[in-house]
C-alpha cells in the first residue's frame, strides 16, 4: 500500500501503550526530564514514518507519580513530544505491571508456565488499569480516529473502550480499533492455562484487527478462539458477535537508516577504532544485547560459549563474548534470581579460561547509549541470539544494519520470531549445546564471500520490512476494513 493511503490521510492515530515512550524523571534539582524509553516496543514505534507520526497522539503511563500542582508542567513537557500521560497511581501501576502482566501473561506467553506466580490482587489491578486507559481514550476519541492498542498489558482495553464509549453515550463515526501483540501468542494448549482466558479473548475480539509478528502466532490465536470460545475462524479472521474480526501477521522491523547514519558519525567511527585497537585488539568478538530476562536464554548461551571454548582451543585467548544485559523488571523475584545466576556463570567461565590479558566473557549489566551500542554492533564478528522464546527480536536486525561493511553473521534461535524471516542466518536450537557450538564455529570461520552473500539476504530483509513498513501495513489494513462489516457509528 502506498504511503499516502487516502483512507488513512487526515485521520488521527491514537497510539496506546502501557508505558509512554517518553519516561519522565525528576532530577535532583526538582526539574523534570523527558527521555525516550528503551526496549523493543519503543524501537518499533519510534521508526514509524512521518505520514503516521505527524498525526498521532501517544497515550501511556509516564513512569512517575507527579504532585497535582506540577501536573500541568509535565503535561506541557510531554505534549511537545505528542504525548498524553495517564495519571495512574504508581502503586496500582506497579501491581498491574509486575502482577498479572509480568508474573502471569509474560511467562505463560513465552512458554514458561512454571515461572508464573500468583499473588492477591493482580487481576483486579490489571482490570483497573485497563479500565482507566479505556476511560481516558473513550473521552478523547472523535470521528474517523484510529486507535492502536499495544501489547499484553492492555488486552482488556478493546472491550472496555467500547463499554466506556457507551457509558458516555458517545457516538463516533468510522472509528477503527486495532490491537498489536509484541510478544508471542502461544499454542492454544499453552494459552488455555491462562487465568481469565475467556475475558482476555473476548476483549481482544472487540478490536477490528488483531495483529501479531508471525503467522504462527496469528494461527495460535485463531485456534484459541475456536477451542476456548467455540468460534468459527478463517485463516485471517474470526466471527464474533456477528462481525468478522480481522487477524493477521505484521512483522515489526527497525529503522535501518537510524543505525546506518549513527555508524557514519565521527564519534562512532573513532569509538570502533578505539575498541578494536584497545580492549578487543586481535579478538574475535561475538556480541549479544538482551534485556535481563529469562526468555533470552542467557544461561544457555553462557554454557554454550563455555563448551565452544572447550571444544575449540584455537579460539581460547581470542574469542570474546561481549554481553550487554540491560536491567529490566528488577522488582520481580525471578529476574533477581536470574541476575545473580548469570553473574556467577560469567565469573566461573572467566576464571576457567581467563588470563591477566584475556577475559572470554565481557559482561556488562547496564543500558548503554545508542551510539555506543552501534559501535559495539559494528565491531563484532557475529551476533548470538539464544532466546528460548522471543516475539521477534530487534537486536538481530540492528546488528545486520550495523554490519554494512564487515558482513558479520547472525546466529539466532529458531524460537525468536526473527529467525523465520532472516534467511541467511545460522539458526540454532538454544537447548542443544552442540548445535550452538557448531554454529559459532561456522559463523566465525566462514569465507568472506559466503559471509557477504548471507549478510546481503538479511540486509535486504531488514531494509524492506522496516518499522515504517510495519506501521503502514497495520494501519492500512485497519483502515481498509469495510464499514459494511461494522456498524458505521460505534457507541
Ligand atoms: C519486545 C519483544 C519484540 C536494548 N538495550 C539498549 C537498547 N536496547 C534496544 C535495542 C532494541 C530494543 O531495545 C530491544 O528489542 P528486542 O526486540 O530485541 O527485545 P524486547 O525489548 O524484549 O522487545 C521482542 C519487540 O518487543 C518489538 O515488538 O521484537 O520480541 O520481547 O531496539 O537496541 N537501546 C539502547 N541502549 C541499551 O542499552 N540505546
């Protein structure tokens, strides 16, 4: 579809996500600072093209409780960035985020049912927060708006939005409501374990379009609708309440321009040189960048790297795993346990092979500025993604974009959505150590010609299926859904 789709032109796009892409912080001198948050969702949204961004409004929680007398100041600060903050009590947000969202849905949807934890009140908090989001958006929507709800924190919102509009007796012509899930939708047998599964499914079916990263996830969703609610489904839709809810795959991407232009910056070029001539002189570098999360398969990766060195003594003293671990969800117990586990593993492996001048695992538990990240992507000979499940994985795309000159190889878990699209990558099973050892060796010893051939295929993909393409195709599909299938006036 063309960028200037007439059905989309002049329509407002209301983008709703749990955390606002702008995180507000109070500095020590009492001023407010407005920083772009990091993470896959933000990367995807920040790459939307001007044709979508220019007419969009972002709704989300800004990550802070602000005293009433300062609300106006913060709202003005955020409005500059196209944002509408939702003022929800921090404790309630905490229960919503760390409770049903991240202690139940997140583990289950990533096939970690054993990691689910149940405490008093998380569902109630989830319901309350979804209701507050729905109320706010219901107040604001007007004719021809497109509401795009994001991710697993807001799965009750599609239904509540319609309820709240009804409560306000609000009639809006030609409204479209879309939902996109950034994480996997698990197989229906797995999904059936979800407490309140009917409520979640029925709510999502109040959207006009439900989008997923891959066809597999979309298929799993359709099959849950059939098995749990007994609904009739087709490959791209499900009949609910007398209308056809559209369901489809919309693979997210990155903005490759952003990475390529960062690589051309003077400070990035000199940083790559500095690292190559300094800490990583004569080293073969394997890079990994992950949020600290049990879905990223960090112990599997560290173990594989240990065994890789044991089986390939020619790499001992040369191969370095440069692992950036971005702090995440530090209030959830499972994440704290994981943090100490991987620090211990890295320490043990470093003690096993390390010397005064060589450390096989350079492990940093910190977030790093984008330019520094790009420099590290650029200098690495391979990128190693070992997620046991991952909706898509944008790190793999960013790495390919930053290998414009060197054509480093991507070793990626078949359980990351990105593996399905990255033809030319070396696909591994993160549960099979020998498979990973062989893949690393292959990646690091490949001929230059083969490396270039593989990289080119991946680059073509990354450059075609960009975040702009993702946003445009989702919104175009949503706006092209015939009004005949839906009542023209929604209440
Ligand atoms: C979820 C799904 C899906 C990371 N550390 C730093 C930093 N990042 C940026 C990366 C990348 C993004 O965060 C991470 O995206 P991923 O897609 O790899 O992973 P999740 O955060 O788990 O994202 C995932 C995604 O949503 C989108 O739908 O692909 O499967 O789990 O862009 O660069 N950026 C900076 N410093 C860091 O330290 N500047």
